[in-house]
C-alpha cells in the first residue's frame, strides 16, 4: 500500500470519526430515552418503520462505522500481531464491506419492520 | 528491551488503553448488534422474541457495559480529534477529565433509565 | 542516610541485574550513582556520558522503569525508598550494560529529512524571520531537542512498529517544516507520511511526558499529520 493511500486512510478514519461523533451522540440519547419503559419491538419499530429520516440517519451511521472500524482494526492487528501487507489490507477491507452490507440489512429491517 | 507498566503509568496512556479496548470490543459487538436488529425482517414478534433476552440481569449488565464502552470511545475520540486537529493549548489537559466525566454520565443515565 | 540499593543491568540483550550498595549523598544524581559503581565497585561497567549538565544528551537510561536523563535526575526524586533500578534505554539494541546502539535512532532522523536545505549562501544577507510569526513560534517550541533518545525509548509505537520514525525525528521534521527558509517542504512531508511516519502516532503522549527538555513531540507530530493530509489532498505530495 502506498504512503499516499495510508495517509488517505488516516484521513478517512478521522473524518468518519467526526461524523460518528454526531451519530453516536444521537444514538446515546435515543438509547437512554428508548429504554425508559423497557426495550420492545413496538418501541423501536414505532420510531423507525417507514421513517425516511431515521433511515437516512442510520445509513450515514452504518457507512461511517464501516469506514472507521476496519481502519482501526487494521492498525490494531498490525501492532499487536506484527502483521502487515496485502493480506491484512484485504482482510480488513472485506471486513469493512461485510460490516456495511450487514449493517444496511439491519437498517432496512427496522425501516420495513418485516412488512416489505 | 520493552517498557513495562512503570513507563506507561500516566493518564494519557490509560486513555489510550480505554480507547483501544473499547474500539476493539465495539467492533466485535457490531455484527451481533446488526444481526439482532435484522430479526425485524421477520416481523415485530420475532424481534420481540429476541428482545426478551434483554430482561435478564446479566444481559442488562452487559448493555450498561456496552453503553459505557460507546460513550467512552466517543468522549475519548473527541479528545483525540481536538488534540490532533487543533493547535495545542493548556486547557486541553483538562480534556481527559472531561472525557471521562461525560462517558460516565452517559452510562449512568442509561443505567438509571434501564433499571 | 541509608545506603542506596542499586540494581544495574549487566550484559547485552541477554543479561540480568546486578546489585550494588552505594552511599547516599545530598543532591546526588543517578549519573553520580552509576559513576560511583564504575569507579569503586566494578570498573568493567559500561555507560555513556559527557557533559554532566543536561546539554549533550548522551547519559539517558531507564531509571526505575522510566526513561530519563541521568545527569539531571536527582536520586531523591526517583528512588523508591532507597532502591534504584538502572537499565539501558528501551527500544534500542543493548551493546553492553547501560550502553545502547543509537544508530537506528539517528538513521531515522535522516529518513525523516532532518537536514536543513536552504536556497541562499553565506555571501547573501541573513534571512529575516519574524519572531512573533506562527511558524517561528512553532520552531521555538520544538528546537531545544538534545537528541537524548528518552522519547524514543518511552514510545510504545516504536516497540510495536519497528519502522516508525519515532518522536524525536518527527519533532525535528516539524521544526524544519516550519522553517520558512527551508526549500524541501514537500519532500519532507512525503518522508514523514503514512504508517511508518507521523500517522502511526496514537497520542499516548509518553514522549511529551518524559522529555527532559519539556518539549512536546506529540504536538509537533499532530501538526505533521495535518500538514501531510493537507498536502496529500491538494496534490502537493
């Protein structure tokens, strides 16, 4: 991987961190609010089902985390296991893509509520 | 030779350990989280079936832990962004205390609402 | 005052601690202790020092687990009770006893383009640099480095990532990036970019915590991270 790509990865992790900063703050407040009367499907889906606003929010959230987490994981693995090079880059890249798809499946699930 | 705990025993290093530990654990938790929410694809009843798990005290305890991890990673991350992207000033030394405070308050608020 | 119980590393990478008893004195430095051992107890003990007054940067060691300059570290400040453990600097190959091989440390200064390159000769007039300018103030903040290697020894990223340039070399690069007379800014930013350069830093702040001159390599490295990213995005490098 070229130095230039490494710098861009660093930048992508920081910019995604800034986006996540806002998303996680909203997520924390929502969670603290949501659990007041216990966690239920009705509570979650009542908020998200058919809501374009929440759908957009969670899409941005998933995209940011799918960029942020794999870059961090790449650094952690390289430092802790002394593992560097193409294999590591491919593995963490695949992890990021899987996270994005798996996350979007969840976003779609709470948007459609099984009614799709 | 490598450093041991004596060299690492200072606040910014503890902050690093919290940030890395929480980051790795949250990354591992994410697929599980997405899987759980994906239950909604099969309707509200299936999701409710899963959510019944969250009534167990042990699961509740784990949830509080996760909220603490998330708030700690958020607050510690904001601290890092400030240190990396703004010119250094004296007041930034208090960021660490502020980060620790904010994350504990968030986890406490979640806990008090949960139980 | 009780005698000091001193454990000193003997050998190279493989070795062990050897115990000595050293009389305690007022205003005694850790370097005084090492010198006492070498002169009175065991003349085969190897260690490095030169100026004894915190200028040359050659006497750094690991004292009770923490990297320090020994000539200006008072025993009274660091001894745990009356115990001192003195070892060579971390993250560098040990040659013998308290002497490390500093080559990789200084080679990395060269890799980070730690050399000033100007555009004028001695025949021309002095460059005028405004003392209150942002760049000059940044240079001032990092310029007093004595190259002792304490920050390099304190840094865990160096341990985990053997190619990482380390705090001292990056601090040097930062002072040159801010030197308005220097003509190799782009090459230097390219040299310190990426996983082996400034972007490997995790802001442990150990270097800043331990720097005997009170410098903050962490702040300079943060500056490099921003400058390199900006130069990469603008296509300068």
